[in-house]
C-alpha cells in the first residue's frame, strides 16, 4: 500500500476510527470466511447445479477465502505491531489482492456462463466441455497474477496499468449490468409464457429460471 507521510502524528479521532475499523474487520472477515466455507460445502454436495456453474462458484469461493484469510492475518499483524496503520508484509497484501481480483474476474465468467446457458437453454444441460473450465481458470489466475504483480500487491497504487484496469473493469461492469437486465427480462418472458412453459422440460425451465 502507499506510504502516507506527514509531519504530524495522526489525531486521536483518526486513531480511534482506525481502531474501530480494525476491530470491525476482526468480526466481519471471520464471518465472511465461515460463510464461504459453508457455501463450498453446499456447492460440492448439491446435484442441482450444472458442472460448469459449480466450478465457477467454487472458483469464486476460493478467491473470497484467499482474500478473507489475508485480511484476517493482516489485521492481527497490525494489532501485534501496535499500529492500526501498519501496512504489513507485502506477501500478505499480494495474496489479498490476488484473491480479491480473482473473485471479481470469476464474476465476469459467471455472467458469460449464464448468458451461454440462456442462449443454449435446450441443450446446455448436456454441455460439459472440460476445456471451458480449464480456459477460464487459466485466464483468471493469469490475469489476477499479472494485476497483482503489476500493482505490487497494493490496490491503491496509482499506475498506468491500474488506471487501464479500472477503465476496463468499469466498461465491463456496464456491459454486464445491461446483459443481466436483458437476460432477466428475456428469461421471465420465456418462463411465464403459458405456451412456452408447456413445451419446456424441467432442465429447460431450470436454465431459464436461474437468473
């Protein structure tokens, strides 16, 4: 993270705010971590989800787990150092940023997978191409690692690469929000249509109703 230099020490209000936020993190992150483990158990044991969707959700949970563990370790180190503004080891920062980036990238993969499931809803139940999973896992890990090392583990580093990443992510976010709205409207119309509903199999109804 960026070093913030100042000629005067932080005020008592700033120190108090930092302490409160740090204690809050010790509550929030363990809860989020346990929720992620619970989600992993549910995803692994369910037989309802498509294999592609199951792998994507597990990848998302993996990113969340990495980020939450890194944050917990980081906060504990801050308290051990007696400084709530202590930046901590760069390795912990990089693990946290990698998990955070991986989680966000998997969200994009999830949108793409749900779009594909909507377009091919009649045949998607039989689509189990291993290459699809291998492709998005390789791409997500590669891009996450590249962003992490280019920003040196700090999400606040103001670099040309960071600005490009923000612009790309913002653009993708707008496209995906539009896509989600379209898929929701499209699937609801298809599912609620009485004639179409009669002709849809149980698998077809699941694919169009997931969103």
